[in-house]
């Protein structure tokens, strides 16, 4: 059998088997096999890993039948992964993501569109992997690269899903926003019950970085804003907006406020008109209601007033040291994920910048900037590849009613990435994947239209030739 014939056969075998074999037979087989498997696993002292393996196989089979539901489950767990940790496999989100990837890849075996990710995106991944060979600490690099590969692989299948079914994007955003509103509500509850509004920056969970918590809120804030302006369940949208906005304020993360404001401008300005009057009034009333809380006012004013005097909470000093690290190896960098490794006391002392507060800089700090971090870790070459990759997503046009919100969300997250390390975050790659999927669908639509126009022109040319051709 040729390779071309084998691929469709392998792709359809699992689904065909599920359709042909009666469900009752599957149940009987499970009842016969599972007790034997449990007994053998118990005897060998391997009950827990075997149980996880059986659950994983069952979940993959389920994904083959209904990949959409497993995608929703993965997306819904993203804002909650800090509290859903499994000892054996890490976070529940990672486990569900692995199941979705395996099931969806089998579901679309041989048909996944790898070109949804632009060539420069693959080139960036290849360069990041190559940086392992010259990384300062290869152990750190390998750990960070494993995360990057996992996120990239998920982006490939999610982008393919969005390209094949653009109508899946809005339900994905609904699920994500509901989960995010829930986490923001936890943060608001923590602040209210603890009486600490304005005293400390607050996230949803104890183990969660407050700045990363705020980054999770940005796409949900923008989606709810679109829902309000499109007049879909406006009261629910306004309520969700107030909760998410309160969580964003309580986080005290100025970069999130700037990112949300820019994303909101991208969404609102094209919609300004008579139909936007009521949504704007509701949005204004929601803002006034929030700022009647004196502690929230105090927190916002304090964080904004100290933005310049604190140097962005030491970011300017960190970037100064980062540029010093970059100058030591500007072409290829110090290796992916190795910015904290290179951020040593010696480099901090050697950074000759007037006013640099070296006494408050901790060795091993993150870059707090996608620009400084990428330049330092991957050099000019890696930065050029990543910038081209992201520009291809931002500057292109996608298809579908959800395009405006995912595009605005990506722009907002990249704005926040100027001040925060987000390149290893699932929600950023999720939004990027949705954007790339809708772009690829638009490219395919244009190709179909162009092919149709070409066929019409060729048919017309054939008729002209047959009409005016000399008769013999």
C-alpha cells in the first residue's frame, strides 16, 4: 500500500472502529478486561500509574469522538491550574492538554495544517532549540525548552481546529472568560473577607504571581467588552466586566491596566456610533460604581503615582543589567531560559549605569520584558525571528465574528509582554493559536476565491478561442 493510501486509512481506523463495534460490546470488553488489569496492577504495586494510564487512554478515545469538549475542558482549566496540581503529571491543565493533543492529532491524522504556524514561527522554535548547545545552564534550558515545545505543539492543533471550525473560537472564549471571572471573584472575595483592599496586591490563589494573574484577566476583560457592545446578555457582560476589572485593580499590575486600555480602544473605537451609546453608558456606570470604593481609588492612584519613581518596580534597573548581558553575546545570546542564570551578582556590579540600585536587585531575576529577555537569551537572530513571527500574527487579517476580540487580546498581551515574562504562559499561546487559525482560514478562503476566478477566466478564454478559431 502506498504512503498516500496509508495515511487516510490510519486516520479513519479509530473512528471507524468506534462506529462499527456496538457500544454494548465495548462495555462488555471493559467489564472483562478492567478487573484483570486492576488485579495485575495491584499485585505488582502499580495501581496508581495503571489507573492514570487507563484514564488517559479513555480520555484520548473520547477526544477522538468529541475533540471540542476536551478543548473546552483544557481552556477552562487554564485560569485555575495553580490549584489543580497532580503529583504524578504536574498540573491538571497540562494533563488535559496532552490528552487533547493526542486525541485531536489522531482525529485529524495526516490532515493537521502545519502551515497555520508561519515559517518564521517554526524557525524561531528551531533557533530556540539550537540555543541549548550554547546555553550557560543546559539543565535550565532543557526545562524551559520542554515547556516551549509543549506550548508550540498545542498552538499547532488549536490553530488547526480554529481554521477548520472558526465557530469554535467564541465558545472557547466563553469558557475561558467564565473560568477567569470565577478566579477574579475569588480574588475579590479574598480582599473583601481579609479587609486588605489596597494594603497588598492580591491574586486569586496564594501560589500565584499577582502580575501573571492580571495577565490571565486581560483576554476575558476584552471578550466581555465585545459581548457588551454586541449586546449579547448585557447584564451578565457588565457584571463580569466589573468582577474582572476589580480583580485587575486589586492585582495592582500597571502593565495589565495599560494592556486592557489599549485592547479596549482597539475594540471600542471602530464601534463608536449611535448603537454604542447604551453600552458606553453601562460601561461608564460600571466604572463609576467601582471607583466609589475608596480603597480601590487609593490603590490605583498610589500605583500610578509611583510608576516613574520606582522605575517600574525596578524594571529599568533589570533592563540595564539585561542589556549588559546582551552586549556580552549579542548575536546568539546566552541560551533559551537562561536570563536568570546570567543575572549574577558579578554582572549586576559590572553594569555601569548612573543611579542603578544594585542593592535592591536580586540575582536570578526574570527579564520582565519580551524584548530584553529574547535579545539576551537568543540574541539578535532569535529576536528577529520572534518579532517576525508575532508581526505576522498582528499585521494579518483573519476571518469570523470573533476575529476582533482575539486580535485585540493578542495585541494587549504583547503590550503587557513589554513589562512581564509571558512567553511561557498557556493563555498567551492559546490566543496566538486562535489568531493564527483564523488567519489561515482567511488565506484558504482567498485561495478558493482566486481559484474560482481563474477558472471563470480560463473558461471564458476557451469559449473565445472556440468561437474565433479558424475553421478547417
